[in-house]
């Protein structure tokens, strides 16, 4: 019986543990410093806002681990002796035959003066949430630095406590490095309507002590000073690999792995946010720090470790998020700007009054659809993944749009409006409507 040790009890590590247990009797140990049990990191904001309690975030009951013979160890691995196959924690050592590194990410901090003051923090794990709960007490004004998905969650959390919130964004509009101009403007307006003071072209320069060791204000690169008794830093995350530097393990921005999630060391694997793919799967990035890719890597690696060597194949990219109450989904190749892809065209449709929008990316010559963004209209993942992988043309996709709609019954349907606008702009791509929604006529 081998001793399989996993560092990290997030979605990647826990999926690997569960899937290995389904297939083998090996001894499995999961070590993590953050919490005793696996919890859903993506729901942290709901805990803060009082919509959920901690036990709601735990997908498994506490008895599940013993029943499935998965030993949980709470502790921080300070050092790994890869030659001796041993992990060194503060008060004990653990030996392994197989090691899985699933050590996640950490929030980026860029060395701003004053970034160590109390009340200045990122949001990644439970300790961050506990600090935020303590340090937002009595706060009147807060600033969120960075405008991605965690930045907007921080705004929503702060607003839920009645705190006046300013968001600083380096780009010309909200998350414009990922969202094309129109979507970015739509969400930016929505953010402002929620009474967030969204400042574009604005970067943090320095944070100032209020005289007690906690933050009282900050200065931007344009020299403006903003009062802030709490500052949330949301300028991205990086693989949490500092403790692995200067070891025989090959790292770059993340832990380098091949398509089998193998590192350069025999018997040592890496999965989840901490991974950097040496050769990314087709149309994917070397680092993808998202929930479902961690789960997929855990599933894939479990196969390899239990005897079926399997390559990681995440399929068509997708991601989803919420900007306050607007749901966002993206599929396939959907860049913010097309400068580097002149062979692509996009069709954008928006119903501004209702804040819903869709964008379709397709090849200029063949019409093959390569990607899509949607705001406010929920789409079926299985349908879009199939359309993109089967290289359906824009005419076919438009003609079948209703099949992808996943909004609840009696929601307003927009397919007719979208197709009419598309034909007005791209008459050369004929759309054959397969089915017409009766709801489109009703609303
Ligand atoms: C607030 C927030 C919201 C998010 N929302 C979304 C979303 O809506 N959709 C989405 O796709 N993704 C979302 N993400 C990202 C997603 O949560 C991550 O991609 C995912 O949780 C990473 O899982 P993981 O298993 O790779 O690592 P993690 O969940 O980070 O787990 C790694 C664990 O390893 C522990 N660890 C690290 N080093 C050591 C060590 N040396 N010794 C012991 N333990 C160690 C860490 O403490 C941590 O608990 C969100 C992230 C955050 C922070």
C-alpha cells in the first residue's frame, strides 16, 4: 500500500483524494494549514454578507473523511525533502511515496508603501474573511484596488455593511483587459448604479497610517488622496509556491507540469491553481486559476495515479461570474480586443434597458463560431461546448439560439431580437430559424 500525500484541501486536492479513494486502497493523507475541512472558497462573500453560515460552505459532513479513510492533517508544510520523500511541518514530519501539490494561489501585492497596515488586505481564504469581518467594523469609507471578479465581490461585501466604497481601476473601463469595450461599459455603469465610485485610469501609489497602525487614507498615482479605513486589494492572484522555490522542483510562475500533471520529479504531481502547464492544452492558457479546472485536474490525476495514465483535457474554455445581479458567462475564445486576431469577427447585441447582452466570435472566412460572451441571459454549457468543439457556423448557431437558453421559464426571450439584429448587420450569413419561441411573441 502506497502513502499518497496531498498538500492542499481545496477543490483540486480534495477531488484527487476522493477520486483516488474510489479506485484504490492506498493510504491517503491531506495536509492543509487553512481550515480543518474542505469548503467552497467561491462562496466566501455570502458568509460575510450573512446569506450563508460556515457549515453551508462545507460540501461534505465532517464524518465523511474518516468513513472514506482520508486522513486530514491541519498544519503548514514548511519544507519538503524531495530526496528523502518527507514533508516537514512545525511539529512533525510526514513521509510519502506519492506527493500531490495542490497548494492554490495567493493574492498579489505589489510592494506599495503602507501595504502592511491593518485594514489593508486581499480576499482569498478564511483568515482573510475573519480579518475583514473584524477590520470593517465601524468603517465609513473603503477603497477596492483592482476591478476583476474578486474586486467586485469585495465591493458588494462592503456595500452590504453600508460602507461607502470606491473602486480603482487601472484600465479605461471596468475589467477591460478581459471584457470587450461594450460589456465593460455596461458593467461599469451597473457598478456605478450600485453607488460604487468607480475610478478608471487610477492606480494605487501609497497607503497612509491613521496614527494607530491602521490605514486611514491612500494616495493615487495622480496624487489624489482618498480617505479609507479599509482597503481591499484585488489585483489578481499568483501560485502559492514561495515555499517551493530553491528546491529541485521546477517552477516558473507556477509549478511546471506536463500534460499528465507530472512535475520534473518522479512521483510528484501538481494540480489546481498552483500549476503552470509547460504545453497548455489547445486554446488554453498556461495558468488558469478557476474552480472547475482544479476539479478536472484532480479527476484526471486520480486516473493516472491509480493506473490509467491520462492526459489533462479541459475541453472548451468556460467561465461564469456575477456582477452584482448580472450573470456573466464566457465560452471558447472570446478576447477583449481583436487586434491580434484579424481573422475573427464579432457580432454584439445589447438590450441596454434590461442590461442583457450577447457577443459572438466567429471566423471571417468560414463563419465558424469560436467563442461567446453573455450578460444577463443564462446559457447551457453543454450546448455551447458542443457548438464550439463541433465548429458550428454562425448561421447555424443563430438559427438554434433558443436551444442554448437556460433562463427559467417565463423569463423574457431575446432570440428573435438577436437574430434580426444579426441579419441586419451580417446579411451574408443566412440564418435558418429551427424553432421560434412563443414567449418571444408574448413579451
Ligand atoms: C473570493 C473568491 C471567489 C472566487 N470565485 C470563483 C468563481 O466564481 N468561479 C471560479 O471558477 N473560481 C473562483 N475563484 C477561484 C477558485 O476559488 C480557485 O481557482 C480554487 O479554489 C483553487 O483551488 P485549489 O484547490 O487549486 O487551491 P486552494 O483552494 O487555494 O487550496 C489550497 C490550499 O492549500 C493550502 N496550502 C498551501 N500551501 C500550503 C502549505 N505549505 N502547507 C499546508 N497547506 C498549504 C492553502 O492554505 C489552501 O487551503 C474564487 C476565488 C476566491 C478567492
